[in-house]
């Protein structure tokens, strides 16, 4: 990668410096004097441009669509007037329309994964709807995300047989077929630029989905597959090496810091991060376009194919705002036909919401607590635990439809129960909070466990200071937890199969009983029984020294 406007080198590939470098002005003066003294170098670069070695190309990208096939309404407040504007964005029709608006023969079109899971059509068709719609885009490459496995490895393998696009995953190995689940890497030539693309699926895939969905899967070592891929693509004389990842921005940064001598660009997904300005890590450009089809990422570049050098780039996120001159009418008609075919009773109104339902990831929420309370009430357990990450949609006050409950809880998890002693229940909470404190310190967020029937008070500052007695109190149904008493617990089958992930190692063996009650069916019934819902958020897990949460 080359310095913008000059040809500084680092390793095999050229590099370019960020203006934030501490010695930037010194370097700039030296470079300027060098250009004056050695004008042959400047002439050579100019000659390369004239001789056709400098090529222009564009990357268009999006990620984490989550089956948001129909346009949906958002509100944005004007920072000057304070007036909120409401408008429609996204969906297949708008995303495709904006892609077609900006695409030409110099465009590389990439998708960062997780097109599955989020609306009823994806669940009912077991993902086939999403493959059919992805076929409309003319994709150059799609990386498989973790939610593509939500209906099982074989359902995904079968659906992908219908794909007319290349799908990648260098680190997920399908044991029964003795091959990676998708192609490990791919070469695409765009306007004379030879682009090598390596695909990476979520590194913790095995704990992000139900174990039964990945029984035939083996995760390969990330560094090894990247190393092998780079070696292959360099041998094929690629001008650019691009990672197409579904691993989140933090992991993208780590990979960039290890492989910066060979990787030029990372197009990412998984963390749902709208990077309005790309992250530059050791000279590697890291881009991601948020989620739910709101943004289309666009990166325009100039590449010197003779020197395998990225000379310059500019980038932006384009909001896919509904525009009659842009959106694709054929795509919209196709989506509407799909939805109408399965809609049935989904639009039936089952209740009224008097306050907005808000989900939380690292903090408590009224929606999460309402769901946990509904599970505990139905099952009659002492305690309920739910994972915040399983709740996928907020809901504004107004009518509640069956479709809303499906979109809030798209996974179709079943409710499971188990019995545990008070001493082990206390250990579960201790382990969970230790992990939470560490994750927030390191990452700024953590998938907060949602509780019902329990209140916990702790001091994170004590724990980070080395004090193991950082929990002030744990009460169950208003009474101090008794280590000698047995308690009944309800959760969903995802948490039930990932108890170690959420609650660490426990000395007591836990036997899980599956009620076979689907969570969303339970929530639909609870709304129908309650009719009118007005919920606030209670302080059920209280940190006396609150950590800073990344919003």
C-alpha cells in the first residue's frame, strides 16, 4: 500500500501514512524534499498513470441484513431544528436500487454475511427466501455468517446449492464432505485490478448457535487459513488482498495488526457497526455498513497494478432512503408476493403497548424483563434467565401483532428448566458477573443476562481491585439466597446448551428438561392474556460502581 501521493514502502506491499502519525510533519518535509531532489520518481508515477497501470475501482458492500426484506420506518431528529423526520429505508428493493445506481463495470459487490434470521419469512422457509433474494443482486462474493447456521448445517448447505453467487468461509470445515463450507478464497478481476478475497465466518460460531446445528462442523485455525490464503493469492499475483469477514470490528483490528504487510482492505460484518469513517489499523482499511439494510458502503479507490499499490481511496455510507427514482420495483413485487404467501394470521393484532419496548444488550431493558417475567409466570419457576442478544427488535407503543413477536424473537427457541442448589446458583451468578466485568473492561459491552425473580447487588470496582467478595447480596423472590435450598430455573434452550459460556464451570451436574414450548408462542399467549401492556425497567442487577458501557 503506498503513501498517498508518494511511494513509501513497507515489506512486500506499499504503505500509506495516517496524518495522526507523531512524526508526520517531519516525514512530510523529508518526502517533499525527496520529490524535489529526485523528480524521476514523480515522473515515473505520472508515466504509470498514463500507461494504464493506475486503475479505478469501487467496492460496494453491506452486511447483517437479517431478512429485513421489506422497507421499514425510521425517525431522525434534525440537530439544528430538533424536529424529527420519519421515513422508510432499506429492504431488498431499496438496497438493490441503490446498488444499481452506483454499480458499473468497475464495481466489486460484497456482502458481509448474516442475511438469514430476523423476520418470519426467513424462519418459515428455513433461509431459502434469502438465497432467492440474494440471487437478484449479482454478488461477487458473500461470506457465511453465524446466523446462516440457525436452521442447521445441512439446511444451509442445501439452500446454498440454489445460489448463483460465490460464497466464502475459509475457517468453517464441513467434516462429512471433507471441505470448507464455502470457498476459502476467490479471485475477481475488476477493471484490470486482480482482487484476492478471503472469507472468514464468526470465530466463535460453535457457541453462537445451538450445538445441534453445527455437529458436522470443525472450526479451523484463523491465522493458519489466512496465511495459506495470502500465500496462494500472492502466488496468483493479486494486486489487492481483501478479507471479507463476519467476525466483528474488534477482531478485524486484531487480524489487521497481524497481517498488515499483506492485507489491504477488510470488509466486515457481525458487530452491526456503521463505520462512517473507516478504521485504519496499521494501514489496513476496515469498513462495515451497520445492519438491517439501512446503509450501503461505498469505497472508491485508485490502484497501481504495476506496484500492487493502493494509491488513494475515499469512502462513505449511503442511507438507503426510499426514493421512487431509485428503488427496484420488481424486487419489491417479489418480496411482497413472498410475504403474502406466508402471512396468514401474522398481522393479527393481539394487544396494545402503552410504552415503547426497548431491548438492551449490555444493560437491563423493559422488553427483556417483560419476557423473562412471562416465562417465569408460565413455568412457575423461582428464577428465569434469558440472554439479551436473543431479543432482536424494539417495538414502539401502539398495536402489537403476531408478526411483531416473531420479529422480536425470530429464533424459535424452546423453554427449558432445571433444578439447582442455592450454592451452585450463587456460583452461576458469580461466574457470570466476573465474565461481564472482564468483557466490559476489554470490549465496552457484554451480553447481559436478563433475570426474573432475582435481584443481585455487586461492586465491579472491588472485583477489578482483586476482592473476590464483590457480590453484596443475592435475593430470590425477595429473600436472601439459601445455599442449602433447591431452586427451579427456566431459560431458553440456547442458554441451556451454552451454560458454560454464560455461567462458567460448575461443580454440580445440571440436568436440562425441555418443555418443547416455543418462546414466541409463550410471548404471544402472554400478550393476548395481558391485552394492555405498560412496562418500566427495574434495577435487578445493580453495580455499585457502574462500569462505562460502550453505546
